């Protein structure tokens, strides 16, 4: 599977499925009041445009590589909340840490179970837990 995992995709209004839930969790973690439903609808678009404007980006609602970098939130051991749920959504989607039925659930907290080596995007990754 090495080299077969793609970077964050470009997504916009009307999109559904992966990685829309991750996007919505990250927007929610950044203070936007949206429902995490996996659909890039009008509320997600409005939140996305607001987030882009707050970072000085073109507020077009299209989520590309630069926009993704402004949304990603660093998590660490003991972290809780929607940013962690976004990480867990990615782990489950990419089946990075084994069978999703035995893997991390979207509980909103990061623990030692999630320290096994995983592959994220195009290189090996082990979640780093800061003290």
C-alpha cells in the first residue's frame, strides 16, 4: 500500500462521503457550529468560506491543499474533541490501524491504542504524543 494513499482531495459544495466528515469535524473544532453529517451542503460551505476569510484566503468554499493546512489541528495524547474525531475518521476511512471493528472509534479522545505505526498519506506515520 506504500505510495498509494493520496493527499487531501479538493472538495466543494455538493460533495459527500470522504473526507467531508473529517472536514466538518475540523471546522467544528475551529469553532464553527455545523452538523457533522458527511454532506458538503450550504452550512458547511458558509462555515468554510468564513474559515477561509479568517485566514486571509480566497473565500470561495473550495477546500484545496492550502485550505486543508489551515484546518488541520495538532492532537496529542489525552486530546479530546472534534479534532480528534477528525483524526479517528481518517484512521477508520483509510483502515490504517487494522480492522475498523477493532480499531479506534470516534470517541473524541486519543489514547495509547492509537500509537501503533500507521500509514498516513504517502509516508509511514506514528502519532506523536506531546507531554
